[in-house]
C-alpha cells in the first residue's frame, strides 16, 4: 500500500499545495482582479489603474518644484508716466515698452519671446502683444508657485475691450502693476523713468 506522501500529484502542482477551487476569487484586502476596477475608482493620471493595488502614479509636478529664475532683474515702470509717454509719442512708446519688458523677462527667466521678437510681433501683429505680455508676466508668478495676477485672458481687456474705450487702460494698469510688483518682490527699487 502506498501512503499519502507518495501519491502522484497532478503536473505543475507542488506536493504540499492544497487543491485550488478555480471558481473562487481571492479576497485579500486591496486585491483587484486583472481587467477590473474597484467601485468608484477611475483610471487616469494620478489614479490607480486596473489591477494595481495600493500604487498610484505620481502627481504632475507644479511650477513651485522648478528652479527659480536667477537671471538679471528688470526695472519697474511707473504706470501713470508710462501711459503719458504712450500719448505724447502717439503710441510709439508702446513698441519700446514691449521690447524692454519682454527682453527683461527673457533675461531673468531664460524663457519667453524676448525683446526683438516681441517688437516684431507688436509691429506686425500688434493685437496679439497684450495677450503675450500678460501671459509672460503671469508665468513669473507661476514659477514661484503663486497664482498669477494676470494671464493671457487679461489681454481681453485690450481686445475686444477697446470697444468700451477704457479696456486697454484696465489691461495696462493690471499688467504693468503685476510686473512692477514682481520686480519689487525681487528687491528691485529703481524705476526706468525716475
């Protein structure tokens, strides 16, 4: 007679393993069968996907995790005096303003359109310049992990805001003040017209 230790086992089953019922699901905590999701769980970036228990993808990095700009600092521009120069020069000072501010931001961050390209855009596609300038000023704040006080949408004060006459003034005051406040927070005390 043979003892239970010497009974032949089915192929591929270790001798000490109990028989497995294939109709039963494993009910270990956190186990998700392949191809299924837990109730209320969405698959996507930063979420657990199907068949992955307890492991989530990392959240996308925020601007605060990037290195802070350490390039040359810009100059503050008095809002009222700059607006007066726009009128006295019949708008020519606007081109100077776009060139100077965009060039300073590019030197400071290493990103952006820069002065020459900003000037070309202002001359050829002038209506786009307010949107670009407000966007880049807002990005200065985003790089520090702060909510931007102005964005590209602020340019809507310029166009179509020009149809209510005061729109461009509101755009300029908001954008220029945000830029001045950024330079002030970096320790800048000098102004370009003082």
